[in-house]
């Protein structure tokens, strides 16, 4: 259920509306570093919830090896380094697919519109990046569904592409359930399909609900480590999410 989000190159003095622009440093030769296919926020919404994590995904290409990647947020002249990567899988390579869920500390941010900067530095010190608007929202404290994910968990954290997965969660909602969505976020984003016969058990229900179903991991899900999302949306459009990080998918 991905949505296409408009991350495009714009002049630096343009108004940034749901888009990113280049923010090259003066000493950069054009084409040395490229950042493409940017996704920010759940379903590429350009929004984040304070106190939770922010989904960021993009591809970085460099003629020289990547030395560092920085994710920064600014507002009113104040800049906060959200995360810096100087070691690990994104560093020491020419091409990389960046995909992380980065915490937005409640002690640092207040609701509002911020500027998000993604910066890539290569091994020779060349710097390139993109920037765009990011809306940070307060976590809903009333009315939103509560989701406690029981499984996957630390003792049940592996699955096979095309194979079965046992999913269990406790849902509490004062409003009727409108939608349930299960997703795996890793090197790519894959949705675990809920058949209509299973959805029918839960849609329209409210109160305390136990969800326990055997579903299928997508056949084309690449092997790797994933962040599991269990999202419930109620009839008023409010969402609650249960998460498990570190779910591993293997090939058949």
C-alpha cells in the first residue's frame, strides 16, 4: 500500500512543499554523489510522530566510497543531528540502499514543520545532500487504538519467503476497526496480505480484541532483516501500531 511521494530537485530558494531539493556544497563536482528514491514517513507521508520512529529510505550513489551519512532536522535556525552513520553497511561502498527507522525523542521535538536534511559524504570529503519539509505530530494520547504485538517476538523472529507466519496481537479500541495493515520494512517494504475472510473477523469490532492468525510471508520478499509493523486504523482515522524490530526472512 505504498504511496508515491513527491521528492524532486528544486532550486534552493524555492518553497519546499512535499519535496526535496539539492543542497550541494560549493566544492562538489556535479554527479559525484546522487541521492534518489527518497521516502520519508509511514507510507511516504512526509510526517513523523514525536516519541516514535521515523521511516527514512533512499538510494545513494557515489563515484567514490561513502564515508558518512547524516540525517539532520532544523527549525528556527536550530539544527539537530538525528543520526550519523560512519560505520556499518552504508559506509565504504559506492552504492547503498538506506532504510532506517530513527527515533524522534519527545524531549527534543515539539509539533510543527521542520526541515529534514539528508547528507552524504564521500571518502574524499565531497558533500552532497537533499532537503525538504517534515511535519512532526504529537502522539495521540486519547482515542487511538492500542496495539500490543505478542508475536513475532524474540523467540519467534524468523520466517521463510512464501512460508507461514504466526501473528498475535491484543487490540483495544473505543471506535470500530476500519483497517488492519501488516508490513515488513527492510531492504524493501512488503505487505503481508490479510484475506477478506480474516479481515471480516475484525473490521467493525471495538473493545478488547485478540488477533491471532496464520498468514503468508510474500513469495518475493528478499532475504534479510525487517522491522515488523502491525497497524490498526479506526473509523475516525486514528492509528495505533505494534512493532517488532529484528525479524529475519530467509529464502526458500
